[in-house]
C-alpha cells in the first residue's frame, strides 16, 4: 500500500503563487509515475499534471506554462509549483499515483483546498 499526504493549499489572490507538496510513504518502491488532480466545485476530478519515473512530464492545457510538477525521490515527495493563479484554478487538489500492476490511478491523498480570489 501507498500513503499520500498533501500540504500547501490555501487562499491566494489571482496572479499569486502556491506550492503544493505530497509526501509518499509505504510501498513507494512500487510507484512509477505520480500526478496532481483537481476537483473544481461541481465538476469531475481532472488530471492537471503528471510525472513519469524517467522525469517526463504531462500538463493539461489549462495549466501549461503556469504550473510545474517535480519530484524529489530522495525525500519521497511530489511538488506542484503553481504560478499566475486564476480564480478558475480553485478546487481541491489531490496527489495520486497509479498502481503499477494495473495502471489505474488507485492511490490518492486526502486532498488540499486551493482557493484563488479575484
């Protein structure tokens, strides 16, 4: 099993920045890629950014150029640097990892709230 714990959310004004962290523990040797999802009010959870074990990254178009995903394997920590935040970025941000056996995103943190005021 893998445990994921997010931190770093909060309230920020539009144009501001936040950095989210996700600490991983448990059977972390099994983790390959990791990612950040967001669930906006009234919407489904969506993948914003992901990073593979080789460092390759993916970004949704809505955050490309503003958000940066990174990973410190020595600290077992995943980060999401968020710049130029917009009110539409508001939501609960979740750290997640896929089960390497199935590829399904089965490991989730509890989420951290990010609110961007206009």
